[in-house]
C-alpha cells in the first residue's frame, strides 16, 4: 500500500514567541487505554504533565487500537500466547509492569475509551484515575476492560467518582460521537509520521489498520502552537518531549521538583517503579503504601484506593 500524507494536517510554519510570554500550546495525546507502549510511556508523560501543569491544554484522543471491525482471531489461545510474549518484549524496553497471566487479547477498545471519555465530565482527577484503572485492567490484572461491564467494573470505587453518571454518560450518543471523532482524527496523521527514522524500539511511524486506513502509532504526542506544530511519535525519552515544548514555547516548561514519597502517592494514587523513580525522591515505599506485585516489578497503591482496587483484592 502507498501511504499518502494527509493534506489537512496543520502547516509546519515558524512562529515568534509573544513579547509578553510564550505562545499558547496544546498537547494532543493519541492513545488507547489498552495500548502497551502508552502504558510504558506514563513515566515520561506524567513528568511532562507536571512540568506543564496549568500552562497548556492537554487533550487525549482515543485512537481505538482494537476496533470492532477487526476480524476475531482464528485461534484465540494461540493469539493470546503470542500477544503475551509481545507484551513481555515491550516490557523489556519500557520496564513497565505486566500481568502474571493474560486472559485474552482485547476484543475492542471502544468500551474502555467510552468510559475514559465519559469520566472527563467528572473532572480531571476523576478522569486520570479512571484511565489509570482501565490501563491497569490489562497490564496489572491481565483482564482487559474490553466490554462495557468490565470497563465499569474496573473503575468501581474510584474516590469521588459517580458510577451511575459514568455509566449513563459512557452509553450516551454524545460520548460515542466524541470518541468516533477521536478515531477519525487519529487516522489523519501529519506528514512527518509517514517516514520516521529514529532509533527506538517503537519509533512511531504511521500504522496501517486491518481496514486499510492509516493512523498514528500509539502513543503519539502532537504539540500545537499558533501556526506551527511538532510531533513526537512512538516510545521516546522524556527529553524528546521536552525539546518539542521548548522549540514551540521557550520558557513554558517548568520542571517540577520530585515529590516526597508520601506526597507522590497522594498525588498519583498508583505508581509503578519507573514512575516513582522520576516523580518521587526519598525513602521508598511511604508508610501504608500497598504493594501489588506483577510479572515485572511492583505497582504501589494509595491505601484509600487499594480498598476498592481489584488488583489489591487478588
């Protein structure tokens, strides 16, 4: 297949920072709750969000990695075994936790994406915690949240979340249309991702879907300022994202000091080993932290969240 760049992408123009400060910046995160590379990118993304807190618009676009239109595997057991090995290979690069046992390959990304989008109506903290639980469904529990019932069950007990409202919103036509728009947007990648020549185990070149479309590799961050953009696709070191911000909005990024262990767990509620190494500083673990062991490292839960977290009840 010949890949043709999308002509509707934003033009790569240069801008000069405004005299009274850096230009406004939007960060678009093309992602999927069940994507292993996105899970492995969370240490860098959490650090970047902390460095840009309150100074950018950070928007997630759910690209639908596992689509309803994809054909089911002819041998589900063999497909699951292959995918579990694939996750282990990815984990060797990212050092992110992975489940001891994977029950199956996700049938669909739609349920988790709809629940993640619906949670945004209940505030940014709820949205972050819901998305985190959805990611942990597959990478900590090995039970992907690929049905409506499983997606809602995996986020049960998230502090401050109204589960009834979440279920209603996730089933609404407006939320489905919003995620459908995300899916379409992710299939109009900017020209730069059609030929990526970076040294990375996941450099992020555009992907052809089983349906013959082309979409961003996941995750991809697109940084937009007035008249200009930078794209950082695939799995990259933190410095690549920081450089994109600095190129578009010099002086905007302000590195956040590492938090004390108890404050880091209070802020993030769930931390992997790679995350706590970049977000926290001090004697680890903090008192009352609940450790959940996986096939590759630990996940540390805030005690209040652990009361209702499915991983802490196993």
